[in-house]
């Protein structure tokens, strides 16, 4: 996979990858930015959420679970000193639907964590990851 960012001006960039999509990157005014795009560390958290979400929803569908809403939230703590890496990660899976089996959700999350999600596998080597599952009927 190849990805790139192209500088626009000040602290504004456009990122793109092989898929052909583009995304704005920026930062806050206190460090010279214009609040005109995602912060790079936000994109890492979004990438983690998206990676595991795609695994879990695919597994839940294969298990014939009636999921009607699904959200994955990633909460991170960061070091105070530079480079301000993630020091703790909580991934919260919020599933809505009818007759969702907790054991099916737990297994889907486990498979994502242990087998399928490369983002989670990489982050687990540098920060502890806590997994939470909420099921709403």
C-alpha cells in the first residue's frame, strides 16, 4: 500500500492513497494551523476503529445476528511529552438490534482483536487495549 500527503499551505495538507480518495489534514491555530482537517493522530484512531468495525460487522452478519445499528468508538490517552504517543486505548463496540447474542458479539470482537485487524495488532504492541461491548435492544 502506498499513501502520500501534499502540502497546500501553512499547516494544511491533502492525504491520499491507492484507493483514490482524498482527506484534508490540518491542525489547530496554536501550532500554526487553520482547523481545516483531521489531525494525523485522529486518523490513526479512525483507522483503528474502521479496521475492527469492518471485521466485527462482517462476522456478526455471518453469524446471522440482527444488527440494525453499529458504532465503534476509540478513546485514547496520550503521553504528555513529545512524541505524545498513545499510552492507553479503549475500543468500545456499541451494537443495536434484535436478539443479539452477547456470546456472538464477544467472539466477533475477539476474532478481530486476535486474528483479523492489523491496526489492532500493531497498536497492541505499543499500548494496552481495553475492549468494551454494549448491546442495545
